[in-house]
C-alpha cells in the first residue's frame, strides 16, 4: 500500500459498460476522459457530484517536450 488515495480514471462509455453500481467508486475522486469539440464541461456522471479532473483531449503539448503527450 502506498498510502495514497486512488482516483477513478475512465470515460462514460467504459464506466457504463463495466460498472453497474457506481456508488462504491463514488467515494474516490473522478478523472473523466470526455473529449468534446465544444470545450464545454459535460454534466456530472451519476454517483459523482463533479469531476476532480476533466480530460478533454487525447494529446497535448508541453514546452521542451518533442511531440504530442
């Protein structure tokens, strides 16, 4: 055990397919991968009031790093 609190990282489709009861997971923060072209935060997923993190793209750039991350 690392002593660190885990978070749930998923997208809505995977969460819907794999988890029928979300309440046990909802005690952990949610990092939602919800790629949108609008740039608008999607509504919260049932069982969570909101997101700890919202990942809205599958790649990005950081100064000093060559290529997409």
